[in-house]
C-alpha cells in the first residue's frame, strides 16, 4: 500500500534543525493552515476583481446624437454580441485582444476606422489641405474620442457629429467586407441580413468606444488606453510602466526569498528528500505484473486520447493552411466543409479533451495501486464514464462545426458553439462535462475511502481527489454568464475557467502526477513526494490565483487588476525557476536509484522499465522552464503586454507551455500506464524515444522558426504602426509573415510524422496485445517499496 516511508537514521541525522519552518510550514498536521491562507487570499482577490467587474463595467446603453436621435440602440449592441458569438467570430478575430489571430481585432480595427472616418468628416468642413489643418483636425478628433459623454442619469451616451458619421461608415465597411472576404472562410456569414451586419458593426463600435473613452474619474480609457493607436490618441498611461517596475521588484524579492528558503531547507522538500531505501522499477517486475480488470479498463482512455491528439493536430494544420491561403484541395474549398472557426474551435477544445482523457485514465490507474480491494461496480462506473466522455466529445465537436453555420437555429448556444474562445462547447456538452468531472471524483473517492485515514489527509491519493474536486468546482464559472451578458463581465467568467484551470490547478494536478510517478518508479518516498506536491501547491496557487488578473489588463476590468495582475503574474515564474533548480537532481534519479539497488553501471541503461515515461517527464521539466517560465515571463509585464497582447508572442507561449508541459505529461501518463498493461514482447521503448524526440524537437523548431520570430516581428509592427495594422490582412499577407509561417512546416512534419502518427498507430494496434487481467490485483506500489 502507499504507506509513508521512514528515512534512515543516518539520513535524518544529516538534516538541519528547521525550527519554526518545520513546525508551522512543513509539519503535515499543519499543512492545512498555509494552504487555507493561500486559498482565502486568492479567493478574496477573485471576489474583489469579480465584484468590481460588475460595478465598473463599461455602460452598454443607447448612443444618441446631440438632438436626441438614437443612433445605436442598446438592444442592437446586444444583438451584435449574440451574432458575434453565434457566428464564432472569436475563433476568427478577437475582441479586446482575446480570440483568434487570423482576422482583425475588431475593437482595434473599429477604433482606427472610426478615427479616420471622423478625420475625413471634419476635414471636409475645412477645405484647406495643409499639414497644420490636418494636425488640428486630428487633435480635435482625439479630444472627442477621449471625452466620455455618458450621462448616468438618462443612461445614454451622446455622440458628436463626427462619431455619428463614423457609425454609418463602419456599418458600410463591415457589411461589404464580410460579404466579400469573411464569407470565404466562414460560410455562415453569408446568411446574415443587412440589419445583422449593422448590429455587428454597432457592437464593434461599442467596443472601440470602450477602448478610447476615458473611464470616469481617470485620464485613461476603460481598457487603460489599449490598443496602441497613435492616431486615436491611445498610448500607454504612466501606471502601465510604473506597475511593470513594481512587478520586476516583486519578482526579485519573491525569487530571493524562495531561493533562500530552498537553500536552507532543500533537504526537507524537493527531490533531495528521496528515499534512501527505495528500489527502482526494473523490467523483470513489469514483465511479471498482471493488471486487474479495473486497470485494463483504463487503456481505452489512452487510445481515445491518442486519437483526439491526432484530431487536434489536424485542426491546427487546417488553421495554419488558411493563413497561407491553402484552402483548396483537389478543387474543393475546405472552408465550405470545415470552416476556419470550426477548425480553431476543434484545436482548442481537443487540447483540453485529449489531456483530460489521459489524466482521467492515469488517475484511476494510479489510484488502483492504493489497495488490493476494488469497490463493487467500480469497473462499470469507469466504463460508463468512458462512454459519456465519447458522447460528449462527439456532440461537442459536431456542435462546434454546425453552430456557426446557422443549421441549429435558436439551439446554437445549447447544442452548438457558444462562441467564446476556449469555451466553445455548447451548454449541453458543458453540462455533460461537469457530470463527467463529478463521476470522476466519485470513482476516485470510492477507491480512496477503502484506505482513508484521517491522520494521513495529505497522502498522494488524497491530493488527486482534492485537485479533481477543485477543478470541478471552478468549472461552475463557465455556467454563470449568458450570451447577452455584458462582454466585459462575461469575459471575466471565461477567464476564471481558463486561467485557474490551466495556470493554477492544472499545474497542481501535473505536479501530483509527476510526484506519484516518481514514487511508483521507486525514486522518492511517499512522504517526500507528498512534500513536493505541498510546496508546489503553495507556490502555484499563491501566484496563480492572484495572477489571474494579468488577463484583465486591457479588457475593461477595474484599474486595480493592473496592480494585482502585474506583480503576481510575474511571480508565477518563481515556482518554475524552483522546479528548474531541482531539474538536475530530477534527471539523476534513475541512475542514483539503480546504483543504490546494486545494479552494475553497464546494465543501468537497459534495466529501468520506465525509461520512456521518465524521458517525457524530463520534457515536462524543460518546457516548464522554457515555455511556461521564460516565454510566459516575456509577455507578462504590463508595458510589454500592452504592445504584444493579441499577437503571436501569446500564441508562442501558449503552444510551448501547453504542449510542452501538459502534452508531455499526458504522454508520460500514457507510456507509464501502458507499460504495465501491454505484453512485454509487444512493447517498444525505442519507438517511444523516437516519438519523444520527434514531438519535442518538432515543437522547438516550430517555436524557433515561426512562432517566436513572427511574434517579435508582429510586436515591432505594433509599436511602429499600431495594433490594428499588425492584425490586418495586409500584415498577414506580408512577405515576412508568410515566409515565417511556411518555415513552421519543417517542425510540423517532424511533429506529425515522427511523433503523432506513430503514437496513434502503436496505441491502436497494441489494444489487442494487452495482458490478461487477474482477479486479485497486485499493488504496483509494492515495486516502490524496499526490495
């Protein structure tokens, strides 16, 4: 069983006396107190930002002319938002910088077009065509744009003559442009009426107004003067630079404190706290292992995960091909069969789903090592959850395709595509996913309760259950907003799901799995693994929950979020650097454990049974530092994020961090569990090592040859010509962007043909080569116990 192991007397005698640190922070009986403080602080911050998101949300009211004529109705803005979501335009372009990067950012584009429509209108009143007159007109336009004419008593916003003219200009532009250009990649746009296009345009006008009109009581807009557009008068205010400096200061202070504590108490936590007596998992034990029926039942999750991974990559390839104009194959326009919005929606949804399938199967597998007993009906519940997952995935992917086409009519939000980036799945499928998460927690609890001991509340199996429950509770955030909710408010709830899943509790869950695998491989004691999880949880939640605010710099959230987000999002680098410090010790674990077990050096390379899984865990370490740490820090400072938000630098960080960390961990889960389930003669460590290097070198090539350089180029373009231009079709078709996008193919080919396809082939074909199950399952944890 998973019993905490006791270190040897010699080992314990070598440890320093930690004093207060041991009593109040590291003593397991007191772990609940630091964790509770971190959770309460994070939830308090979330409540503060959430409440002020409602209080300080930009008004969504009628826009009227000087004589009181309603130019834009509040209902038109709401209808425009509904059309924006129903047609999945957030998977084509973006709003307030959030969304896809193939099309324009509609707020930035509308703001720039509004500015020049007003300049043209006032210039026609002053025929003199000289530089001074043009400058005077532009200065007048900037003043009018910045002045907030919202009248709270009448709940109206008054427009100047120039702004009223800009409303008509925008309507004409978006109607013509969408009918001639956007319809080619989003066929559902062709079903919209003239009134629909007017409503969409009015929604974009409202977004542009939010970006430029000064927030009441301040000298900058609701979005802190984002996006950068010199002609519109939008430039970063002073507090953006000030809080960037505070963030750097906070980083060095936080890093210094953590490094001091790491140096002082490293023997109490991290991989240095390994068991001196544990024995590594050698091949003979894996060959002799016979899985239980419950453990065999998890294999289908890994097969489905591999297939979903393939589909995700396919959707990504289709998306990139559209950037290159490769929409036609054998005379067929792919966009008519599989629209760009559907492809990107698949790419984002499948990233979550294939990782989730791995983690569900992996957690059930490792939880089965806790006890020889299997709760009555447990296998049936695992199989039921699998088929619910299959139905949910099929319904979700179908809905993402059909929703934007208009086929589902008024059911688009319930059965189709909700239209929110990362939260595309229809409400029905979202509800099914919540049910799956609840069933997942129930299955883990049914196994855990057989060995539940109150005094061991922080054992590794307990951590798994706690984290799954937390993920389930956070998912409630995805059900709060409706399609009609003020965009600034709805986006808060969208990020509450995305950020706190990915950058807080997903990081914790990843650490739990890594620690569990290290324990089961025989490299660390159960107690030492639990300590690693505890320290990582404090650091990830301590920075991650408060760091949520860095997503709210520019999308019309309260000004305090700039302060909170800048400091704590920067501190998110600290736990990643700490993991990097442990990386060398982590890398040496197999050789050290084999040496302690008396395995001769010449045999060590071939005797360790989980060498392939361990290789993927090393990949997790590398990308935690590079993708999440370096490339994440690169874009988090407010002054940098002001110019890069919505550019390829964000895409670069997202790909490197998600695939590098969660992708490698998910593949490690597949390999670790499958190693026990597949017959020895059908296993192929050499193949998996080729898969590892193909995937990771391919990812690195995509980062270095396309995503990172094009991100820097786009970043420079923003500073030179404005964000609107860096997201325009003219920029997308520019020589630099196109050449760098073509360069991604080299890494992509290696990634797909060297990694993804061999993985899928192996998992499918080995489904017929599984070991026979036995009634009384051996506990894999026994292999981590002293020989």
